[in-house]
C-alpha cells in the first residue's frame, strides 16, 4: 500500500508535492545521480537530500537508485569526492559534511520503508564514511573541512552532528554500537555550543546562523535566542530568507531550512509562513527556481530569478519542509521528524577536552 503524500493545508497540496518529486526525477541521471540542475555537478550531500525528497514524494524506485549510487563513488578511505559531473570526478577533495550525510539518508529510508535488508546493504558504506569524518576531528572538537584544509566550517559541522546521531541510531538498530562516534559527537556538540569563534568566520551567510540549531547541537532557550539574534538581518517578510546578509537575494532552499529549524524549536506558525512565502519560486511542472533578486543598486537587474535555473536541492528542501510541517498543518510521512531527530537516541554527552571536563547529557 502506498503512503499518502504529505501536504500543508492552504500552502502546498499533496499533488504539488508529487509534481515536485517528479521534477527532481526528471533531472536525475541514468546512473541514479542527482545533479544540482541538468548538466551541473553532483555532490553527495545534496544528492542524498534529493533522494530523501523523492522517497517522501512517492518516487521510491528513483530514490533507491539515488541511494544505491552513493557507495559506487566512495573511495577506499571512506570519503567521497566533492564534485562529480556526468560520472567523472572534477573536484577530488574529500569533504567531511558530504561524506557524513549518507547516514541521514539511510536512516530516513528506514523510517519510511522499514526495510532492514536495505539498511544492512548500505551500512558498511555509512560506517566507513563516518569513521573517515571522525578521523579529521580537531583538538577543540570541530571537524576539519578536508584533509588538506585545516579550517572547520560551522554549517558543515552542525550537519555532521546530525549525521553522527543518525549513524549511532543505525548502529544501535543493527546491534553494532559506535562509541567512538558518540565521543566525537560529544566533543563536536561542545565546540558548536561553546566555541563557535573557533570555526572559520562565515557569519555573513545565513546558514551559519541557523544550522547550529537545525543540526541539533544547540537546543532549548539557547536555540530560540540564537534564532532571534539575527532574524532581522536575514528574513525578508513575504519573500523568504537572504542567503547572505550583504545581498538583496532570497533563496528557496535556505528559506525552507529555516522553516525546518523553526519547526524543530516548536515555532510552527512562523515556519508555515516561511514555507508559504517561498512559493513565489515555484515554476512550471513543480520545479523551483533557486532564488530571487528583490532589490539592487541603480543600473543592476532586480525583481528577477537568479540564477536562471531550477535546482533539485531547492525542490528537495521544499518537500522535506512540507513533510515536517505536515505533522501540524496537514499530513506527513513516517520520516517527517528526520530533521528534528525525534527518532534518534539522546543527544551526545557534552565533552570539552580542552578543560578535561564532561557534563550531563543535554
């Protein structure tokens, strides 16, 4: 029996979700890879996100072809290359955030399909990827971006925190506990909560603002305070979220991610408003434009879609946002809590190695 598709009353219908999932499938390559847009590159993080969205949107075969493709590009050390175009590696650097995210995609598949054989099939790939990621943890707790770049990125590390929780959940499901990942997660969570100044300064980007909450490391009152701290810098009422605080450009994927963040902290009303606001980016056949330039200096173009392309990652973020908010405003899938981490175990024990102390679970 096919699961009913998610929807949010008055914002996005189940039929529109199906149409958008089909739009992602239309850009999927024959090997299963999902590029940013037709002819563009593939990265593992956005590819996995697209697979999750296709699964939620009822495109099970396409979603599993996408997930099955991921291990085919994995290298012996457990990492994945940063950019792949038409099956060819064009940027061979291993990037930690991308190499961690397969764990989230596989756990999401388990929540939706409850196919233990599928989890077993891909567990070794997830385990190798997270082992490689954890091997690049720095003394202060952040994860080094690539083996050749010693900087740590706050957005990426916040997503890795989420991926480690998914990985630990998979290990528990299969009876293969991963205490090293739990320790790494405790150190990483401590760094994200207590030492954000140690990460590379990318504060002009909205993702660095909300991802510590979306990834699950910052919770409770601290999460609400962090979101309040830069709301006016990034949110454009009626249009969505600015990608960077210096440009008059709102982007659909970031808008949906902020909505997911608000859903995580229980602010469902504003989350629904953001999902509604970004629908001006919906194009033909359910595809989504990346962003919208709403103002500009004299002589520059404004009130235009930019870049002039439909992107799979924008469509995917929209579907996952509808699924999450469907719990409150319509209907959702069994995987709707994936970003909230409600199906994971407790948060990792906070471990601050710099002071040799360990606090209670947070």
